[in-house]
């Protein structure tokens, strides 16, 4: 398979490896999951929002999940935004969400997470 064929397969959902996008930006989550995508204040982000929605609609991404910033352990490792206790629990192998996440997946897909 050529590189362009592989790219086309990935972009059209031909490779069915369930992937989920986790983020802590509520504005991005709301924009991607909106019924009608509106042009954001930063107009250059529109193509990125549309691209993420297309990946969701084609099944390339199984879901998009918003997490509270305090539950984003990667932030704690890079910015110090997560409390030390949460990082110590993570080092012990315990990944417990302290805040309710928001999950959105296209209704037409039946991928189980």
C-alpha cells in the first residue's frame, strides 16, 4: 500500500482502531460537538474544528472526551496544574477521575469503548 493510500484509509475510517481524543478545552469540545459548527472567534481554528468533527463522523475517532483540567495528569507532569496527591496516586497505578467527564460520540457509530 502506498503512503497516500494509507493516509486515505486513515482519514476515511478504513483503519478501525478505536481512538479517543481526551482534552480539557471546553470551548473546543463544545465547538466540535455542536450540531451546526459556528466560526470561532479565532477564525483560523475553524478548519481544525471541522477536521476533528469529520474524523468523528467517519469513525476515525470513536469519541471525544472533555476532562476537567485537574484530572489531566499530563498537565501536572508538564505544567504543575495537578495536585501532588493525584500524581502520587498515578505513580501507584491508580487513575481515578475526581470530576465528571463529558463524552460525545457520533450516534451512527456502534464502537464500544
